[in-house]
């Protein structure tokens, strides 16, 4: 920016309104000072050497300044680079009365460089912007005598006692306390909810403002900020940095939450005495939901809310986020490339660990937060605008920081190739790229059910009584073996009645056959006798079916333990199942994205959920062409603890929440099954790479979502 050895240009004078203020000591115990810029209401942390230079700063040539500063500060190692760094710092933050000589346009260029492109400013303003409302200094000064009592220990003892008494009274009406929440689901309740929330948040910001004013820090602005178009009150307490006491700064940071705590104590006390109605519901909300949400949001240190500043002041970090990010980037680069570069600053080891954890947790949190914000805007805005906002957020807040880090790696050139750690990172990176782009995925896994190919459920033909059960679970049965003997009193009664009516009709026909006058009735009685005889034969057949036989060879399964001789059963009660052990059938449900990679005769391996069951191999015999509308295999559904998420419709059918495809296969090698087994099947498939999977997913989403 200038040549120290040149007799000109002159160093520009400092702005007259700048002031030096004592600052908390550094992490290494060395003294620090603040250089306060009242125009920007900003503080810059200075070391002792920087303070000594700025105290003697004059409008003179760099060479004269260097000679004089060395003479007045013989103990300080002041050289050309030191003076140049200080001058660049002053120019960068516009702390001088004029720019460097010969570069009169430098401030204009700095201003132009600091401005973002118009479209970025529009996007950022849509996401977050502030509206200053008023300077509260006169109000705080006038109201300070009336709130001074709140900064005494006696007041907080009283507040804590009020809250404790309120909790005791509330515990005696706990059910009624919980029932108060229902009121908020009414229009009137929602109105009081909004009014109460607004009032509590105003008191929250006043808690910050009054605490800062009490400790001597000026509050220049109070206003409202809009985060995703949602209004949030804010209070500018930047001046609190002039305080050297960590305790005072921490109390200012926590002033809003402390105020809400006092309000919550008073609210839970008043709830016990207020009559039912809006006021009581407002007290309930203030004591519970409002305070809980305030703690959840404001204590989050990953965003620059109260929790961030509170954490920074508790541990004594100055500009904690920037310091943590710088340290995190240094640690990341050293881990990846092993450059051996010095740390950006030196702090105690335990504080270094805190900053590293904070940096990596905050980066992870922001990744999910900005992704969620993008998705939120995408779904609530019209598709064209939602898509633009989503792309902007992903590119600006996720892709841009990553690209800046990659550009820094590229700027290292070939210097890092001399490090063993760098070669290891490059090898691992190449392996990861190969794994991403090479088609190594040759199998597909899917939830599956292996069951006997032939199985028959045994039901009674009618409601009946069990006379005797001839088999047990696990018994082998041959075709024609007796399984269960039933009896039906209703069928026997109807059989007896039908036989009696048939005998009566026969007697009438024989008796009247000799009477000429009654011959006209004989044909009618003969028709009735034929009907009765047919009904009797049907009843005899039904009674014979009360003895149930095995329909084929198999194993007896699913015989309920509660069935026993003498028990009455309904027609819909399943008695048992006869499962053939000679052949098995596979039923699997691969994902929609994997169907195109499968074909008939594809080999599979089935692994049962039963760890003791052997694996079963076979091949696919039928591939689905369309998804299954109704799931018939209940054992694989979520209702039975399976992996397929389903809903039950009004017809008691199982409807899959996502499209599923059902394929079938036959077994070529494996043990025999006597019952269905749930498990996972691995299917041979055409090769694919993770990159192709990602590409198809992205294209599928783009095609679907660009259909405006």
C-alpha cells in the first residue's frame, strides 16, 4: 500500500472521534485495549504494541514514523512490516481521515468491493433484514430509578419464592393446569397467545436494555428484525464490549432470559388465583410455552443469539465465531494436508478444544439449518420463486464456503505434496472418487418373505363343537389324515327334522294312493318329498364334512393353543394350517429405483431374521410391471413390525405409503420351511455407481418439480 523507505507519501491522520478503552485481558494474560469507532459502533481489539504505535501516530512519512517509534519504544520489536500491518488495518476499516496518498479512490473501491451484487442483496434482504425503530437511551435513563430494585439480591429472592409458591399451588391443580392448554386452539385463545408473546418479547428486549444501561453500557438502537419475514425484536448491546467484567457482560447477554424467568415466576403464581378465561390462559402460556421456547431458541450458541454471546463471555472469547472458524479451518487443513503451519492464535488447550467443538458443531448445524430453510421456502412460495430461493441458499450458504476452502487448497500449489499426510489424503480422496463413480454396486437388497409354496388354512364349514383334535403343531400329516372331528347340534337337529318330514310325506303318499279323490295331492307331496330328500342328502354331506382331513401332505402349523376338545368355534375361526415342506416361495418388495436393474431368472440369496435359519438361494420367476396397490402380505408391514409402512383404509385394506413392487421367486437350494419367515433378500443386479444413483435422483426431482 505504501513504501516505507520512500520519503512520501505521508501517513494519514487518525479520525479524531476514535477512542481507546480498556479491554479484558487476552487468553494468555496479556493486556488488551479496544479501539472504539462511534460511527460504526464497532470495537477493534488491540495489543500493547499496537496501542503504543497508535498513541504516537502522526501525519508524517513512513520512514520518519518508523524512526521515531523505534526511539520511543525501544523494548518493542517495531519494524517495517509492523508499521505496514497497522497502516493496512487502519485503511481497511476506514479509521483514517484520508486514504493513502496517491490512492484517493481507495475508499470508493473498498465501498464498491463491500457491496454485493444486486440479486444477492435482494435475496439476503428477503431472508434477513433489520429496521431500527428508536434510540432508547432517554427512556432507559428516565425509567432506571424505577427498575433499580430489580438488580438487588433481595428482589430475586422474592421472585424465586413467588415462583416456588406458584409451583406448589400448581402441583395441587396439575390436571386443571394441563387442561388450560386446550384454550389456545380457539380463535380467541390464539389472539391472546399472540398478544402475550408480543408482550413477553418486548420485556425480554427491555431486560437486555436495562441490564446494559445499569452496568454503564449505552444502548443506541432497539428495533425489529425480520428472519424469513418473521418479526423478531432486537436490542443493540454492542457497547457492552467496553466492560472489562465478564460477569457484567454475561448478565447483559442473559438479561432477556432472566426477565422472562421473572415473568414466568409471576405468571405461574397468578395462574393459581386467576379465574378461568383469557387472563389465566395467558398466564399459563407465559409460564410454560413462552419461557420454554425462549430457552430453546436463545440458548442455542450456533446462531448469534443470546446463547452465543453468553457462551463467549463465560469463557472469555472475543469474536468467538470468527476465532472458532479460523481455528477449525486450520485444524482441518492440518489434518488433511499436514502443512505444519502455526496456529492462527495461541490459547490454552482446553479453550482450543471448546472452539474446535463449537466450530464443527456450528458448521453441521448450519448445514441442516440452511437446507431446512431452503426446503421451507421452496414449499411455501410459488414454485418458480421457491426454486430460486432454494438454489440461492444452497449455493450461497453451503456450496460457496466449500468452494472457498477448495480454492484455498488449490492456492497451496505443489508445496503440500512434500508432506506424507497430503499423499495419504490424496490417495483416500482418489479412492473415494473411484468408489463414487465406478459401477461397483452389483446387488440389490429388499425386504422379503420366504414361505411354503403350498399351504392351506383349515376352517370349519359352520359353527360347531370340537369333539377331538387329532394333531399338534409340528406333526406331519399325509393327504387324507383326520385332523379334527367336529359336531354340530344345529345340523343334527335339522337332519332329524328333515328325516322326520320325509318319512311323514312317504306315509301320506302310501296312505292316499288308493283314494281317487286324494290323487291330485300325490304329485304335490312327491315334489315336496324330492326337495326334502335333497336337503337331507345335503345335511348328511355337511355332517360328514365335520370331520376335517388333510388336503395334501404337509406340516401342521398355526394351531392355536386355546383350542381344545369341547370348545365351540365359529365359522370364521381358523383351526390350523397345513404347510407343504416340499417347496418354498419367495415374495420380495424391492424399491422402485431398483426395479430396472433386475430381470427374470435373477439369482437371489434369502437371509432370515431368525439367526439360526440357513440361507436359501433361488432365482426370480416373476417381475412386477406395476406397483402393488394393496399389500396382502401382512407379516412384512409395519402393523406386524415389518419394514413396509402401510395405512389401513376404510375397507380394512393395507395401502403402502410409498410405491412398492412385488416380485416372486422359487428356491433351488435351502432348508425346508414349515412356516413363513421374514428376512432380507439379496438379488443379483446390473452394476451401477453411486454417482448414477444420485444423478437419476436429481433428474427425477428436477423433472417433477419443474412441471409448473
